[in-house]
């Protein structure tokens, strides 16, 4: 990829370069590291093995932090997201929650992790779409007394079995007491951070949100690398093998503005009983009539898929070999010993155990496939419960 001044670099980008980043994409209008390990080290599969055995550090500053602050912060957030955020379902300060934002047609705008830092302050740790501009547009007439804008906050993730041990050695003595989706405000290596027990993997893991990131990125990064050395810490990219195994969806690949929560297993994110929110009328209609297509899990044959699928591979009927859907995300899973994928198919073909075919470009003929329930495997140690398909409603609160 061409690296230039036109695309924004995160405060950790130069650290990714120092650690040998080999591939990058654009995410939230920023450079996003996607591979560090060489072919000799196993590439993405090698990064997966290290993630599942040791501890890894991820540059995920592309998860831009959008702050909503003001007297009407809770009311505004409740209007933006499909889940109820008031009454007995209110998110308490010091906690986080996975949420979904929809447009008025019921299409998914974003699926951020929502952090509540104070009574009048929320952060949205966003996936790949312009939430700041969208939220500012929703409130363009000032109906809600809030300020919406991006912060100089950049997250990294520590993921893997030894991630808690690294944080403990870094001075976070209460790390073993942290519960899922709880927040801890503290200092690491002299830097102000917010730590949450969350992550984009099926392993034990944490996200560390660095305040004053432009100033303090080097101090946090170098400190974590040094403390993690005895635990064989390696810098890797967010691992899409582990997230597919755990049933975690990727915005832009597995869902987007053209899909509703009901199509991708996020029904539990929609509280149609709450008074009002963007997309409620459309989602009520969809819930009543049902959906024509669903996102499902697939296990399929052929060569080992060891790189990101560049296109949405066709899914075919097993008998007629006519196209009926497409693969959205796919990788070889060492944990399952098979290629696994998410695929969008007609709703009447979504039940587990159905035979299908996948037209994978490297294979001359379509390869056999079978629909599967997700998650494909439960997260190791029962940690970082998936929040996508098959996610556990309420697991993060």
C-alpha cells in the first residue's frame, strides 16, 4: 500500500512500522495494520498461534473515539442506539456495552462499544463508518444539549492467555478482579488510560484507551512491549481467524447499511419496547414480516484459506449449483482444522447442517460446504464472549 500524507496515521503507526508491519488497509480513513508475521513465521496463521498461546499487542487506534457529553447525553445515546439505555437498562458509569446504530431504514450504521465515563459523558469506540459526522447530523438542530466530537484518545489491545499477567506486571494490581465490559481508569507508565475487559478475539484480553495519545503513544507502547518481553509478547494485527471462530462480526464485511440487525443474529440488540430511536418504525416492520436473508456460519473444503478474501465468494445450491448467496469473511481455522466462514444466504437455507457449495477462486470446481451454528467455538477460558452472531445478550453488562 502507498503510504502518504493524504491518509491519517495513528499515534502508534510509526511503532507498527518499527515492528515490521507488512500489510495495511484503510479503516475509518486511517492506516490499519493487517499483518506483521513473515511467510516463514506463518503469516496470519502464525499470528493466530501466537495469540492463542502467549500475549499479543494490537494497534487498533482506527477505533476512533467519539465523545458525547452534556446534560442530555443519556437521552441522545438512547435515541441513537437500538438498545434501551434508560431505566433499569441504563448503563452505569464505569461500564461498557456493545450497541448497534441504525438508520431510519433499519440498516446498520455502526456497531461500536459504548463506554460510559461519567454521568454526562459517553465514548463510542467505533467500527468502520463516520459516526461523528452522522451523530452531529442527527443533532444538527440542537434538540439534545450535548457536544459530539472526536477525542485525542487511541486504543491498543492486549490479547492472549498472558494478557492479564502483563497488565499486572505493569502495575494494574486489580486486573484479576475486572469483570467483562467493566472500565478502570488508571495510569500506565505515567500515561492516563481507561482499561476495559473487552477485545476482538476469543481469548482473554483488554483494550487500553490512551488519553493524550498524540503526546503519550510512545511511552505506553514501549512500556507494554518491555513488560511483555518475559511473556513472549509479539505485535500482531487484529486476528480475523479468532474473531470468526468466536462469532464476532466485522462491519463492512459481514454487515453494513444494507443489512438489518435481524439478518445478522443481532435481534437481541433491538428493544422495540423503548419509546423512540432511529430506525424503530422500520425495524418493527422487519420484525413483523421476517427477513429474506440471514448471515450464517459455514465450514467448507478446498485449500487452506490463509489470506483475506478479496471478493464475496459465491455460495451455490448443492444440487443445481446456482448461486444463492455469498461468503462475507473466511479463513482456515487451526482450532477446528477446517476452513470457516460467514455467509449470507436465503433465510430458508440458514439452518445448521445444510449442504451447500462455495466457489472459491483458487479451486477449479466449487468445494463442498455445510452450514453451521455460530460461534464455531466458545472462547477459551470463557472470556471475551462474542458480541456478534450467537452473542450472549447482556453478557457485557
